[in-house]
């Protein structure tokens, strides 16, 4: 049975006089939980604080489909006070019993009365709160970085998959092309040709390659018409796979006059093999170009990641703010493809600034990613930079629905979020504020109305380490 002596075993209540302990007994409700039983869930009203007399309570927070462990409370511990002291209406975590647990529940009204009437309790709780808040923020900041890393990793995997798949496909087709081209070259060399014909073939190959490099891209209708024309010309001369040859020949800028010249120089007997040899050569060059383009794209993405993270570079250094913005946009490109356009208004005369590059890139990631989400993947993001005396202004705006006026003053607070339960920690903008204001001694301001939300970040051009 709960009595005064039991309450005195809780360090928080040790110094309370007997009269106040007796009052506390009248306010408290006792509950018992079996292992695995939920005490409170994310989103439940934060209308009580709790004292764990016996057992263990595990505190978790949902992140997507996963539950992240924050802390495990041991006996004789007060918990659940943070949301109440911070004025939150709902719990942002879930508590679950690990072992059979005995919990005392104290209504908010009684908790506030206890604080106001007992200095010793207030001192202990504020000290505990400060320690816990630092711990939770440290964990949450680490999680925020992991969430950002997960977002970037998913985007990078998506972006890398396309060029990697294209390169792999082209390499496979190139293998098949080589298997055709080598025997065909040997076959032509074994044909009875005079010196003039052999010289012509060498010039012919070079001419076809040059035509392919400079050929203008045709619209689909013109391309189709010319393919039909060349296919008919080839079929009239009993050339096998006429439709297949026509595609590459037209793309390379080859016309009927060019084909007539080849026929005249090599004759009807060699015409089919010569044109096939030219077509396979052109196809081989196309595949090599596709592989080169794919590897260039992969190299660009890898460089973007290195630029984004400032790999192998000192934390505080002279940086070009535009490079950080561009590497962030490159890494988030998979989300932009859904229907978001980015308009840039960069001041080319802005100086390099002294800053923590990787942390600032996390700021750009959070703001741009939030803008994309706010617009449901459809809209325009405008990024503007300009130099203002000793500060550099970076402005990120979107034409989404805007942020309601009643919550604008809260968006930089820890744990504040407009998302549903389990859809985020609400630390994204708090992290932005911490990096801009706390770490870089800068300033961040929000202007929002329906159709236009604008974040203005001002960073000093010089920063001491």
C-alpha cells in the first residue's frame, strides 16, 4: 500500500515535509503495468507526470516504420515532465514497460502546485530537466543527421542507379557488337579488293564517324521518314536487316547520295557487308559514348557528395556558398524530378565566407527538402544570394501553401513539428537555427503567406574558430 515512507524513498520527495507528502498521496494515482504493456503513446495528451517506483520503462520515438530507443528509466525516477514544462499538449514519445512496473501518476495541476510551493523540488526538477534536455537534444541531433544521411543516401542511390544501369547495359551491348565487328572486318579483308577500294573503305569509315559527330538531331517525324526512305533503298538491293541499318545510318546523317557513292565504289557484291560494317562501327561508337556519359555522371555525383560533406577538408574554412547549394541540389535531384523546378538568382560577386561547410549543407538540405514536401513535389523553389555589407544573404523561397501564422513563431523550437505522429522529430528547423545562429553567429528569418514561403539566412563573411 502506498504511504508516506514509500514516497520518501524517491529522491525527489526526500526533503518534503510530512504535510506536503500527505497532500501528494491524495493527488497521486497508482497503476501497474505488465512487461510489454504501453504506458503512454506518441500523441497522447501530456496531462500527467510520472514517478516510477518499481520496474523499468523504455522510452522510444517512432521514425518512419522504426522505433528508436531514447532512454530506459529505472526505479525511483521522475519522468514525463519535459512536455509539461515545455508547454506541449501531447507526448512526443512512447513509454513501454520492460518488466512489471509500478507507476505513480500526478496530474499537471498538482505538479505545478508542487513546483510553486517547494523550492527543493523545483531545483531538483530543473536540474534534471536541463540534463535530460541536453541528452535528448544530443541524441536527436545525431538522429537528425542520420535522417538527413538516409535521405541523401536514398537520393544518391536513385541517381547512381540510372547511369550505372545504362553503363552496364551499354557494356553488354558493346560486347555483342565487338563479336560482330571483328569477324566482319576479317571477312572484308579476305575479299578480293583492289588498292583503291581498300583505301576507300578506310576513308569511308572516317567519313561516317565524322558525320555522326556533327549530325543534327532530327525531329521524330523527319527521322521516321528518312529511315523509311533508306530502308526501301536497301531492300531494293536485297540488303539484309535493312530496317536495322537504316536507324543508325540516318542518325549518323547518312543519306541516299552517300549510299549511292558507296555502291559505285565497292560494287553490289560487297555493298551489304560494307554497310553492315559501317553500321556496327557507328553503333560501337554510340555505346562507347553512352558508357563515357554514364561514368561522367557517376563521377559528378561522387564529386557532389565529396563537396557536400567537405571530405578531407578542415571543418572551418573558406567556402563558396554556391558550391554547397549546387551539391545539395544535385543530391536532392531525385525529388526535384517529380515536378519541382529550381530558379537560381546567384550574385556572382559574393565573396567566399568562413564557415563550417558540411553543417551549412545540412541547413540547405533541410530547407530545400521541406520546401519540396510542402509543395507535394509540384512547384518552384527560388534560391537567391546577395552580399549585404559584412553578411551574405541566402534566400530560399517556395510557392507552396505557406506556414499558418499561429505556428510561425514556434517552428524553430526543439521537437516542434507540423507533421503527424511518427512522421518526423520536428528537429529539422531547430537544427537549422542551431547551425545558423548558434554555430555561425548568423540570423534566420521566416516570411510566409499562401503561395510564398521565404527563409532568409544571413551569415557573417568571417567567423573565428
